[in-house]
C-alpha cells in the first residue's frame, strides 16, 4: 500500500484531533492510524473539519478490517485466488473470458497488491487503451475492478485503485439479420447435403424458437410439451444466461419442425434424450452460406431472425423479451430491434390509401354495416 506522503509533497501535518491531522499549506485533513506497527495515512479530501470527521469514521471502519498478515501478496496470486472464489458461480465461457483477461493484466501489475495505486491503473489504461479493442479493454477493466473489490473485502487494501479508469465507449455492433428469402436459400443448400441434415434442423430450431445455441443444444424431448403447446428452456447443466428457466409457447413453425423430427426417429424418444446430438452447426452454416452466395451468418443471426419476425407479426417488446429470457421488460429488445418496428410500421402505413383522390377502380375494402349495427 503506497503512502500518500509523496502525494502531499512533504506537507507538514499537525494534529487536529484523535487520528485526525491537518496540512498547514493546503488545509486538507488527513486520517492517520497505526495498525500492527504500520502507519496508515489517507487524505480525507476536504478542508471542512465536520465533513472530515464523518469521513474519518468511515476510514476508521476500513482500517479496522485491514489485514496486516497478507501485505506481500502479488497481484497474480490474488487474481487467481479471486477467480477460484468467484469461478464457481461463473459459466465456463465466462470463466475462460476472465482467465484470458488475467493473463493480459498480469504483465502490467507485477507488484504486491498494496503497492498498486491509481497511477498504476491509469498507466495500464493508457497503454492497453492503444492496443486493445474497446470491448476487450472493458472486459479487462471490469475484471481488474472485481479483483481489487475482492482485495477490499479481504481487508488487503483500503481503496480500489481502478475506479479512476473510465470505461471505453464501444461501437454499436451492426446486426445482420437474414431475410426470409435468404433463410430459405440457406436451408435449401444445407439440406442438399445429407450430412448437414441435423445442422439444418438446428438452424430451423434457432430461428423458430429464439433460443441461444447453448439453450437449444441442451434441450431434451421431455422439455417439449406437445399437449400444452409449450416448451421449457432450462439450458441444461450450464443453465440459461440469467440462470432462470422459462416456458415459451410452442410456435406453429417450431411445432411442425419438432413433430417431423420426432416422427423421423426410429423409436419414440425418451424424455431425458437431447433433441440434438450436435453442439454446433457452424461449419454447415458457413458452407451453406458460401454455396448460396450469402454473408456468413452465425448461430445468433437466427435469434435475430426470430425477433424480427416476431416484431413483424405484431408481438410487443415485453412479450418478445419474455420469450428470449430477458428480465428487463423489453428494454434491450426495444433498443436493439426498435428500428425494425419502425420499418414495419412505415411499410404498413403505405397501405393506408383511402383518401378522396384514391383510384376509384380499386376494390372497396369497407364492409357495409347491417341495419342492426347502424
């Protein structure tokens, strides 16, 4: 832990109360404590004595939790300890992402945790900000904050030095959604290859259900209820993204697909059997897109395809969010797909041709009212 003596440029401190000192030159108050023979000095960042006293009490509580036995722990050791503690609640992909971030961070932070201050975090941000994409930088920054928050909870430090580093603004990713014609063309090319039949079924399932890839490949036949016309998304052993199962209507195209897949099986499936034996259709999609002359769509493209068709069918954002497993009541759907609703609304508006100058030869779309309804 760095002393603040250098920050105050050898200003002379005079006692102003118990554990409270004041700088003669700047008038700023400091909290000064001794713990296990170690002097702990922190600026209270105010020249108002009453405010300084309130901040001193909060600092006193932090110092009381201060762990004097592990002051020499290196950043890399702490980062791995944090990952071991937090990794149990992470999905495998999230854990891999954090581990990658730690490997990138370690060369920049080779000191003990207490020797790392805000200037070190700012230097890292300056260097890494020039090297890494905004998303990568933000993941590493978030990982760094969580590691030092863990150190704070363990009493290894008094403040998180990374909070001074701002998050970088990420460019909004361009969402490329297959058109219905492109979707049909892709399926045609995929089904022309017998070895890609199950991959084509998976693509259709994603497009008709709105599921994420992991949710789809983990689904079992027992989670599909043909009698109640719904299916339950659990995500299997890994769970869903928000760790909550959801029950979704069995949309007509999806019901037709699953019925055909079930009827094609040599025997009735067991409830615990997975619907798909494959975990990915990536290669088959890439091959089909190349043969059809299309952009290289991803698994997630078909989740977007589901959303665009749901919006076109008139489903509101809150309902779509429930189908997708979002817990924000439709905020993300509105932000991501709002332009599709606007485009559909404008297309529908062009059909509103009933003014006095309209073509008289056009068929009358107004049904006559019966005398009883007048």
